[in-house]
C-alpha cells in the first residue's frame, strides 16, 4: 500500500493505493491519526488506486471517520473502485460515509 | 481434503464461512479448489442454509468432482415440486383444519430423503474438518449453532426456508432457516477462534416482476435478508480483531433457485473471486507463519 498526503486548501487529500488489509491498515490508521492530531480534520480519501479492503481496512476508515466528525470534520471518499465499493456496501458504509465520483467533487463538497 | 487431527502448522489455515444463497453457494467449491491448489488448509467450516449443504459436503472430505455430483443429486427442482395441499387448507380454514408451527407449503419428504442419501447417519463431530451449521430458533429468533449431532438434522434445520418447508425439530425445539438470524455467520467462526476468515456471501436476488403472492413474499424476504446481511457483516467486521476477507462472486448470469445446470459456471465464478484475494491471503499467511515461527523460536530459546 502507498499513502500520499497533500493539502488542497483547507482540505487534506489522502491518496491510498494498493490494498488496505490486516498487513497495512495500521500504517494507514497511523497516517490518518497524524493528520487528525495536526488539526486536519476535513479529509478526502482518494481511492482511485485502491483495489481492495478487508475488515481491517474498514476498521481504520471507521476509526478515522469517528475522530474527524467528533472534531467537526469528516472523512469523504472519492473515486471508489467497484471491488472496494462492493465491500463498503456489504458493510453498510455507503450509508454512513459520503462518496464522490472524483477528488475535485469531494473537495468541493466541503465548500457547501 | 482436510484432516481434523492433522498436526500441521496452525498459521497456514483459514476458516471458511458460506452464507445463504441456494445453488449460488456452490461457488464455495471454486474457493475450496483455489485453497487446495495453494496448499492452504481449512481449519473449520461454517454454513448457513444453502451454504450448509456445501459446507457439509466439503467437510466430508470429498473431492471437488464428488462435491459437484453430490450437489447435483441433492438439489433439483423436484425437491419443492410437491405442494402440501393440507397446508393450504390450514391457512384458509385454520379453525377447521387446525394450524400450528409445523407449517410449510411444500412437502419436505423428497429433500429429506436426499439429505439422508447424501449424509446418512453421519454425525457432525465425526467429520474430518470441524463444521458448524446455523439455524434460527423459531421460538425466540436466536442464532443456533450445530457443531455436534446428526448432520441430516442440522442441514435440514439450516435450510428450513420459512413458508416453503416446515420448521425442523431437534431435541424438542423448532428451527427455521439460518438466514433469518444471520445470512453470513462470520461471528460463529470468530467465536470458534478463527483469526483469518474467508467469508463467501450472497445477496438475495430481487424479483424482476411481482406477478404473484409468492414473488411478493420473496421480494419482502430478500429486502429483509439483504439488510440483515449488511448489518450483521458490518458488526462482526468492525467489532472483532479477526481478519475477515469477503469473497463475493460476481454472477453476470442470473442464477435461479434450482439452476444446477449452471454449477460449472457458478463454481468458476467462485474460483475467480477467490483468486482475486489470493495474493493478499498468501502474504497474510506468510506473515502469520513468520510470527508463529518467531514465537516458537523465542519459546525454544528462553
């Protein structure tokens, strides 16, 4: 898994590529925790290059979602690929997370 | 296929959970084929409803070809072809014909005969691979797990589709289809100590056209069971530390309840879905293997 963090105005885009699973979820969670601790609570996860998530990945996303929302922010997902969307739907995540077709749309959603 | 008493390395094994999904559950045979090819042992099997049939035939240690043949013998359109006329009269005139919980619109004689033919007097605890089958307690809706006792009774209870087949009595209690409590019971594998769980689940198909009372009932049932599947899966995936790897076959063709003619295609899609997760699973098992060896090394040298 590769993680790349870049600011976009007052939004932070976290690009996640590869697979979020039992072997990589801790690293992702640590990265996201660092951003939240630094006050970057308006997050967009760019999932263009994410091809898989297991239950460990779901736990990392949910943990970050709780932390950002408790601080007045959010975690929004952009460009979710079909295999990942399938798992998110199965776990009911599409009902609690906001999903957008691409990163610009997810960033723009914070302006509303 | 698997040996209950095999002393091989515990790390290179996975639990397999097969959810409800009628004949689509045969996709689990594709998953098993991939696991065999990769040399990954199944530490335990959990089955629900249609998944109970396939979990059972895999747990018996049959080859994939034998599993397919057993499935073709067991699950055909004839098993629900014979209606129970008295059941219909009991619905229409309960005071005249009497009505109680022993109710199903279809005769279960043939399905029972075929289960007996397939599984005989086999007891669950005697199977080569540990097996857990789920059903729903008719009195209180609780998930019940059968890990011992008659295999025929447990499978019959697990696939007691409401309204279709009458609930099945075991030790004085009545049981309905396992999907009523949890269509993909990964929690059972967690409770039995599994660390890595391959969960093969299926959403119930929605009706293309509501043209009869039966189709209306199936639609309502699909809505309820699909929502239950999602909520139960979410709870277990988030509340436990075990690694759950969902394996969800994509069926481009619509699979009907008794499409046994499509078994090769169904198995192929199961194999394809399993192969997609193999690179990750192999990395995960290799890591667990290294950790296991490190623990053993520390113990040996301390």
